[in-house]
């Protein structure tokens, strides 16, 4: 059994030790912050994407009612929408809503 795993990154082949060094270098340059940046907060994107999925789900249901055939991917969405919906609910429940930044002048 081969113990060495080779990973190609942008045309470069790294052995296990080189990969470890590369990852340490990336980690060293990574900055940690106490609070996440506004543009990295996932809930707005989650809600926006879920609305689109929900719209497609509703359109597919209408197509079924009208007897219009549906692509297998659409059938998958119809069959599994409840899983997506429940997952979104769980994520929103576990990730607290962001409070708007407090105005310093209003505090004084």
C-alpha cells in the first residue's frame, strides 16, 4: 500500500511533508477576528437562495397540476423539498440573527 499521497495544486505535486508545510504557511497568514465580517454572514444568502428554491418548487408543482412533464432534477426537488426546508429552519435556529450595529451617538 502506498503511504505517500500526491496532491496537485496548480500544476505542482506535493508530498505529505510539503503539503503540511504549505498548510502551515496558509494558517500563519490567516487572520482571526472576534466577529465575522458582515459580507461573510451566511443567513442573508441562505434566505435569498431558499426563496429561489421555493419559487422553483412552486412552479414545478403548478406544472404537475397542468400535466406538464418535469425533468428528473425537478422531480428530485419535489421529492426532497421538505428536507431542504427543514435544514434551512435548523440553520436559522442555530445561527443567531445579527443585530444591527449600534449608533455611538444614540448611546450617549
